[in-house]
């Protein structure tokens, strides 16, 4: 009898154990807003190149007035593959080209204007730089994006309704004629005065109404459904509020579009930080030039940003969950300058050296709390190299830690944390501690995380690290942790 009793008990315990393992734990709630598929793909690009090239390259100006003669545009050594190869080697994943800057000169054979390379000596007037660059991007596996300046200082029609038709016609030419476009860049700059077909006057427009953005945006959605659109006010990607190379800390991917029209004095700060309770997912892009100007000027050859400058910019853009759009302007030959290439190469080396060996990959990760005690949300998911798996806590647990055991003392410099943003941006505050002299010592404090956060530490020797999530909008959902 006793043996049956024992067997019964054993079977019951085993059954309870297995049913609890199989029990489905509900996934964490989505915290709105969340990114769409194209925004998610954009986040993963992290860093890409901007190319500013037009008549300014030959006049030395930053903003062409619009009266430049097309005949001055003559890059005799133009080689799009030289641009793209160097950009790719630098670890940049895409390229956005100024197809038309404020001066109105078009780098393609637009049907709608004579102010283009059609009337330049370049390739006997038969060249198409947009085509050459987009082809080179495809050949080397970079994504291609376009910049088409809404402000046009050459066009006689600018500030009149006819110009909007002209602008949209050009947008259609670019979106339909050059393969897949990943991003469309709508510049908000408008200085007023210009050539305007010979009028040489100041023309003012109302930024909010003149361009009728809703209808222009629907052209992009129709012809390039995968493209994200950048402008100060989105709709998909926002400006970071400065051209010096940094996203805010905190940096929320959320913002209210209504709050983004000029007139608000704190608009640049708002763009820089986003809003914790913003109603739209509109992440920040950090646009900055490798030189003081956006266009190439010979007298800036000695002012190219150093690899260390670029590393700092990387840490304050990508490292704060924004994307980096790094401008590298071709020179009058139509080539990226040797100094710029040198700096890019050294920067890439610095990044590769810094993030060479992920100490967390082989480490044991534990936590004080995980969702429903289910393997699906176990701490080890943050180091499995799979961005679709994550660690999460129960809905009511907003504070919890991840502990990374390195097995032996190692010198650590950087910690990378990524939220599973498909479920929304949640973390508001965290800190990092290291095990030192038999107790925990705080070495860093942070605010938001988002797609990616890279925290630089004063190098410290330690056998284990703790990331304490101390405040969040909802339970933490973390997909990746790396230690270097
Ligand atoms: C600004 C423009 O005025 C600059 O010339 C440059 O194109 C920069 C990226 O955006 O608004």
C-alpha cells in the first residue's frame, strides 16, 4: 500500500511541475505608441551617410543664391563607386543624396527645369548623378535615400501655388526613377531671399500651410511605401534639434506632432529629447557634417573631424538610441577627399577595437524577477544573440535587476542595453553597479534606453555587473545586453 501511495504522490508532483512549465504566460502589454515595420528597419540601420553636392561645391558657398551658372558644375573625376565603397568600409549602411539643395540645381535630368546638370559640361550634359549614386549603392548593398529641398531659390514660381506642383513633379521623378528609397529628407530651412528666376527678392511662406505636406507625403507613401520621411515634424523621423551631433539624454522616441511647429521657443529642446508621453513614435536622427560646412570647401581640409570626435558623436547619437546621419561632402573632383576618408577609416578602427569582444556573450545572467517564472522571459534571453527574445518582468514589477556574472575579474569599459521596442519604449531610469571589494559600487546612472543605449564607464575591473532598472512606464522588456 505504501509503495502505491508514494507512486501517486510522485506522479502528482511531476504533473504539477510539467503543467506549470507548459503554462502560457501572457506577453507584456504593448505600451503605445510603437514603431511600424519601416521605422523598425530604420532603427536597425543605426548610421548612414549624407552627401551634399551641388554648384556650392564649385562656388564655395553653403547656400547657393539660385543664380549660379550650371556651367560651373564640372566634377571631372566623379566616381560614385569611390564614395560608396568608402562609406561602406566605414560601417555606414545607407546614403542620402542632396538631389536638389536650396539653390535649385538638380543632379538629375529633370523634365521640369533647365537648372540642372543638363546644362553643365559634366558628361557633355548627359550625366545623371542620382542614377550613378543609386546604382553604386545597390551594387555595394547600401540603402539609398533622397533629399529634395522644399526651398528653391532658383525657381521663379517659388512661394506661389505653381511651385508646389513643380516640387511634387520632381519628387515623383526621384521616387519613381531610381529604385527603392529608404528615406526621404524634407529640410525645414527657409531663408527668404533668392534669385527666383531673376526677381532677386525676399519671399516669405507660411511653413505650416504653403507646402500642404499631407498631400506631398501621400505621394511618398504611394511611390515609395517602404520609405520613412524625415522633417522637423516627422511624420516618421524627427530632427534632433541641432547640427552638432548629439541626441538628448533622455531621448524619447515619442513626440506630439502638434507641438512641433515653429513658434514654440523650446522647439529644439523638444526635438532633442522627445516627450515621455508623446502620442506618436517619431524617433530622432542626428545629422552632422564631418567638416564645419555641409559642402566641400578646400579651406576646411584641415578641419575634418578627428576619429575621436566622430566616436564621441557616435556615442551621443547611436549610443542614445538615435540614428546618425554623417555628412561627407565630395570635393570639386567629385571624390570624397583623402582627409575625410582617413578620418572615417580610423573611426571605424576605433569602433571595431572598442566593441570587439562582448564579455556578456559567455556570461551567466540572473535576475531577481522574471515574468511568470517562464523560460520565455528568462534573463538569459538578453545574451542569446537573438533580438526577438527578451527578458521581462510581471506587469506590476517596474523595478528589477539583471546580473551579469563574468566568472572572473575583467576590465569593462562599455555596457550596451536594448529595449524590445516593438512593445513600446518603457524604461525611464536605470543604474549600473559593479562588484568591488565585496560590495556593489554604482558606476553609472541613466535615463531612457529605447532601441539602443551605450553607456561609457571609467574602466573598472570587476567579476560581475548589475543593471538596476529603477523606473519605467511599464514592466521592463529588454532584448539585448552587451559588455565590453
Ligand atoms: C539645413 C540646410 O540649410 C543645410 O544647408 C543642410 O542641408 C542641412 C542638412 O540642413 O537645414
